[in-house]
C-alpha cells in the first residue's frame, strides 16, 4: 500500500499544509537567490508589482495590498525609491498624500524578475499535468474559502 494511503486523514492534511508552506518558502528562497545580484528583494518586487497593478497607489494602499504593516511598507518604499525603481509625487486631489509610480528602471526590473519567476515556476510544475493543476487549484480555492473571513 502507498505511504500516503497508510496515513490518517489528519496526517495527510497536516502533511499537505506543511508541503504548501515548504513550496512557498522554497519558491521565495529561489527567487531571492536569483534576484540578489540585481539588488532587489522579493518584498520590494511585491511592492513594484502592486504599483504596476494600481499606479498612483498611496503607501497605505500598498501596505494593505502587500499585507504589510504601514511601518514596514514605509521603510520598503523609501529603499525602493532610493534604488530608483519607483517615485512618489503628490496626489492631484490631496497634496498630503504621496502616490507611487514605477520608473523606467523599475519597469526593466519587473520584466527581468518576471523572467526569473517564469523559470522557477516552469521547474516547479515539471511532471504535473494540466488536470492535476486544475484539481489542485480547486482544492486550494475551497480551503482558502473555508478560512477567509465572511
């Protein structure tokens, strides 16, 4: 009998949770390793991605989207701006709010990083069929729905 089949349901659930965490941590570690020579962290990349998706975002909005505290976000924004990947300017409607946008260097970095992410993702899914991926997505969506706030 297969090792997985001999485990109890609770053991399999615990193992699935641990594997998801290890996959995410491993993915991020690989991404950090490949991005390190470019001088960017995955946290900064997350900010740049959020800005690209919603140009003109405030620091408070970026903190919510990136699931960071405003204090952590502020420090990362300052470093990312200093590194020349984003810039902030006063909001047209409220000059007390600074809004963020990507610089040309930030856009180039995003393209480079997306290529790195693509290579890592390709390796991650070797030997996994489209049907298996679709089934996994369905299971994970249900699990996420079960723990999200209503």
